[in-house]
């Protein structure tokens, strides 16, 4: 019977990991991994997280199930932290197993509506959006966002693409530190986008995965706050894996703002979808986050550590530009210093991307995405030299 199972598409990141594992070269370089790493190639456990975990061990009195929508206190604290004064009792919220489950719950809900809306996606964008929406049988379409060869946001083309959207459709966008491009809209562009969404009756859906890695935690929450203040209906998905360094502990949340008459129905719908899927979310990671956010000393320590991670990534980006300019006399990677977050797209053709791995042992995600946080000083020189070699080849 199982021989009837058809081939499923494989995540490009998983393919990249397999290729890297099979590469016998000792000097190979893995830039596919999507997590923060320090200068030693490690993903450290933050001191604030360790202290919060010790506090939890001493004070936690039960391991019983939470509600299907999770810890209401966690959702309240996190919602206020991210949306500020725009978060009140008018939101329907759920603690989720990371941001991916928050995305899937919302995709299921939209797909099951009597008149399913179209979800509009930026291209390129996070590689898991299409699999999540496809698995939920949600309707989706694409608008252009970024040109990797010219290394610039195609903002006007994106707005033009949204002219095909209908009132009640949904626009799924990322917050700061756009994955995979590293190219974020300016504040003026973001405001112009919100003008278009509001004028056309399109509901904003923002996915926040890298809060604190662009400017600061406070500044990086501003996009969500603008949306929350302006729109009577909107969707906010959050993962805290990167901001708190708790990848395996799966801490995330879904926030949905509705009009007053729809809130009870929305809460029941989200609860039913959670029950039929992930059921109860894991609580350890969210409890760590809640403990940190409710303790002034722990929060101050965590913010300092988050600042250090952001500063390292920014430093690596600047090093790439400086090293290329001083050692090679070129500026084709200078744009990387102007971007934010862990990811950027290399301006390579498919043939050049293949050569980067085949000839130089540098493994990237299909499409040219690299994790700049993975680079040490020697790695930067290796990467720039390899790119110079493959882009100059006739």
C-alpha cells in the first residue's frame, strides 16, 4: 500500500544539509544553517535564559496541560511587549509551537472560510510559506519583492502586483530582517504599503521572526505596532527562536485582531484548529520568555545579550564589504553591509551558485541564500575570493 506514496518536495535547506554532509572536503563551509552562531561557530544558550530556567525549576508547580490556546499570561505579556498600547483585550491569541505552527493555524483558518481569501506573498520570501499554505489548501499568489541580480527591492512592482488583490484578501509579509534577502523596506515604503493595503481593503498579516536583529527589540516592534494601531483586522505571527536563542524549545504565538462581534467565534475556531493539529503547545520555551519579560533584571540582561548578537551580525556584514574593498578592490558585495539580519542573497546565476559549491566547497541554500552570522574572519576572505573567481570565469 505504501508504495503508492508519491514524492514530496524536499526543503532546499534539508537538501543543502545533505550535500554538505556528503562533501568530503575538510575546508568546506556551511552557510545554509538558519540559526545564529557566534565567532566560534556555536549557538550559545543566553545567560538570561539559563537564569530563567533555574527560576522555573524552583517555582513551577505543575506539568499539567494548558488551554488549547496556551498560557493566557504569556500571550498577554508578549502581546503588550510587541504591540504596546495597541494590544488590548480585543485580540484573539494563542501560544504556538514556534512561528511555523502559528502560520499553519492561520492558513488552515483562511482556507476553511466560506469564501477563502487569496494570500499574497512577496517573491522571494521565506521558503516555508508555500509548503504551509499548500498543505492547508489555502489560496495564494505572488508579487515581486526583490531583484537579487540588481540587489534592490522592487517596491513599485510589488504595489502594482497588489492591484490584482480583492477586498478581504490577505498580504503576508515579513517584519525586519527579511528572509532570504536581508533587504527591508524603508519606513517610508512601509507606510506607503500600508496606505495601499488600507485603500484596497487588504488585511495585513505580518510574520515576526528576527525581532532585535535589525535595530533593537523596541525599534523592530514598530512595524507590528503601526499595523495594530491602524487596522481593525490584522494578523501577527511570532517566533522567539532567534530573539531568545531557544530554537529547540519552540516558543511562538499567533495574534488576530478582529471586530468585536467576531472575537468569540474566532477564539473557538483557533481552538478547534489547534486541537485538530498540534494540540497543546509545549510550554518550557514560552515560560522562559514570560519569566524574562516579567523580571526587570532578567529582561535587562536578555536585551544586552540580544544587542551583542545583533552587533556581531552587523559587524560581519561590514567586514564583508571592507574585506572585499581592501583585498580585492571591488564592491559587488557592498550591499550586504546595508542590509540587516542573518541572511542575504548572493547575486549569482544558477551556474555560478553550483560552481561555488562544486569548486570551492561553499554550501548555500538554493537561490543563493547565505547566513552571514556563520562567517568567521577567514571564512569571509574565502567567500569573497570564491565569488570573485566564479563571477570572473568566462
